């Protein structure tokens, strides 16, 4: 599966700190810039990507780290710099290499990591590669076939990160169906669920009894011609899906707002959402973002009115909170 690590540091990782982390594999590896400079990759001598380090994001919204990483991140307080480190599954040592990259960032800057027990500062030797490993595309997809692109995730919450949204765009352009495979306890944020509903995609849940089922409909799935597809039997719904749905003691409010604004020089977007937040929670939203984690404090003037930021659509998120109740586009 994709091996994701997140370094949470009180200070921004500067160029020297990043280089110290990238030296975790010794002098034989080389570094490439990818995704228009949004990430750097550690590559083997034959050019095979091993570890991808994304541009650090300053998360300033209270509770956002805990929302996406769960109880393990409760000791973390915002603001904090969020740096994603992702290892390929094609090389066995890449996971330990990613752990060393993240561990070196924390050793220099302080902070914590997720998962906490995966980081260290050892030098990880990567054996020579013969270049015969199958191509998995620019995002190092776990399973790439003519019909599907599978990403196996083991995170508590699947969020609409920049990596995932870019992966979705790339998959749609290749005419493949994106399939995200997770364990039963994993959840999707509302932005991810919205994105999956608008592209050829499927949330696949591993189940010890039936094998795999659709995380949104409960339909039992089988592997057919390079992707997971629904079984033909109309009654083939996973028992785990039904029992999990009955056991949840929770209620969710999904609120959809549509507003038409005159396009003039005084246009300031976000006022309708702020008014809804105040009406429902007694307070304005606490943050907004073009991807998750939601990292910017709420400000219509500095957010949606900025040049280059699109109006609030799928990739724009906002989180509203009042006490322990949460709603909004960033809600899991």
C-alpha cells in the first residue's frame, strides 16, 4: 500500500532542513522536482521514484490536524507545519527511507510525526535496481491497469489533499477508474466523497468476510478485468456495511447553498456561507482552503476574493465549528 508519513513541525522546513532529510538515502540517490515544483522526489540510480516530499503547508485552523489524523494527533496544537512524505510500494526499503526523511525533519525542527512509530534518522541503503519494475504512472499508483488505477490507503481519514486531487485529475485524463482501497475503519471527508461522485471512481473497503465491498453503497465487489466491479446479484450487500450503518450513533446535516452574485468590482464571495455558519452554529466558519488540510483562517476578503482563487466549488473547503459539533465542506 502507499506508505504515508506526515511530519508536524513548529517551524517551516527550510531548504537546508529538506536537504538533510533527502540525504537519508546517502549520496547515491538523486533528487527531482515534480508536479510543477509542488514536490520533490528521491530517486534511485535508475530513475525510479522512491520517496516524494510535498511542499510544507502551514495549518492554522484549530482542530484540523486532529480531525484528519485522529486521536494519535491530539497532542498537536495549531499552527503547525504539515509536511507529507510518501514512499513507493515498488521498493521494500522505501518505507524506511521515508521514515528517515520525516525523522530528520523532526530531529532538526522538533515536533511529532504520524504515525509516531515510523520515524528514525538512520541512513537507509537502497540496493541497485535493474529498471524492470512496472510503471505505475507519475503518482506511483499501487496497481495500474488498462481499466483502473488503485491506491491502497491505511489512514484514519482520507482527505482531499493536493496529491489526491491531482491524482483524480490525472486518472480522469487517462480514461481509467480511480479506486481507493481502505480498511473498514477508514472514513472519507465530505470533499472526497463529493469528488468521487463526480468522476469515474469507487471507494473499495476490505472486509474479512466477503472480501471487498463498495464503501458508499455496500455492494459486494469482485476483481474483474483490471478493477473492482459490483457483483450481479441484486441482494449482494455486505453484512458489515449494514451492521456498521446501524451501529452508528450519529446524525449529519448536509446543507447545500446556492447564490447568484453580480459580477462587479465590489464582489466579495463567502458572505452567504458565513451567514449560514452564524445561523447554525452561532459563529463564522473557522477556516477555508483549496485542498485539505484546511489551513487558512476564515477570511472572505483574503480568501475567495484573491486573484487566482476560484469561487467556492468542489475544491474549496470551509469548516464551521461550535463546541463539539462540526459541519461544512471539511467535515469527515
